[in-house]
C-alpha cells in the first residue's frame, strides 16, 4: 500500500500548494492578491518538487496519470500498479482542492467573479479552440515527460538533483506555454479539483465547465505517450 499512499499524499500536497498559490494571488482579501503569473509559475514548480523529494523513494513520485500510463507503455512501470496509482492521484487531487477551499473560504466568499473561483481549481484556455487547446496540452506534456525520461538517463544525476530539475521543467513549460491553456499537463491536476469545485458549497461559483475537461484528459495522455515512444526509438 505504501506506493498508493505516497501517490495520494504527494498529489494532495501538489494541489494544496499549486491551487493554493492561485487562490493566494487571485482571490479578494488575500494578502498576496495581484502578485502575478511569475509567483504562480514558480510556486507550481515548487508544488511538484516538494512532494517529489518526500515521496520519490516510495512511489517514484509520478502524481500524474498521463505520466504513469506512459511509463507503463514504455515498459518502465508495472502495469499492475497503474489502476491504483491513477485512483490515488485523482483522489489526492480532489482532497487537496477541498483543503484549499476550506483554508480560503473567506476569500472565496469575498470574491464575486465565478471564473476567478473556478480558476483556483482548474484550467481554462485564453482562446477557446478545442483542437489547439488539446495540442497545447499535448505539447506541454510531451516536453515534461521527454525531459523526465532524459534526466533519468543522464549519468551522475542522483541525490535529489533530478527532483530539482523537474522543478525547472515545470517552470519552463509554464512560463513558455502556460498562457495558452493554464498548462494542466496532468489530468488529475485539473479534473480532481474540477470535481471538488462541482460538489463544494462555494457561493456564487457558477459552472464547473466540464466540457473543457476533455482537453486536460486527452491532451496530456497524447503528449506523454508520444514522448516515451519517441524517446524509446532514438538511438541515444
């Protein structure tokens, strides 16, 4: 059970810190309101890095169903563990989002804009265009997974340096591509919190926009699978 517990807690912490920074920067009456996209981007990188250091030895610190599935496809992860990992990741993301709501309830109540409230939990495109939005998520996830595969095969990277470099990958993807779709690049990161938004008693919350969720499910899976397949055929 340890790997599943690690994936649950790690993904919960990822969302707590990641969605937490969005709440911190965008909700009314937050002490950091208006801090901007740079804080959000760096904090999301740290949100991935911190639990990766904690749980890397226990589960491999996937925290991402698309990454878990892709690693199983390329033979570097046991297929038998995939269902449990994915369930743990979605459950952890949901609980992390619930914690964000509890902590920031006063700020949610003080915020009138439903889109701002939804934006704490889940992503949305700056220009709605489903094919291009899926492509954006696929490309961002491709960069993430291809880089993770590459880092793992660089001689001498050990002692946690690989986890720090993943922070750099997340920040890079966010700063370069994040303005397109909010760079979910992880189905659990978007869909788990979106479900929390749908069921929580958030005043004036509006729609959870489930029609967009297909983008954050399909795009990352496509990008992750293409990344491991391409990495596998390159004669390194």
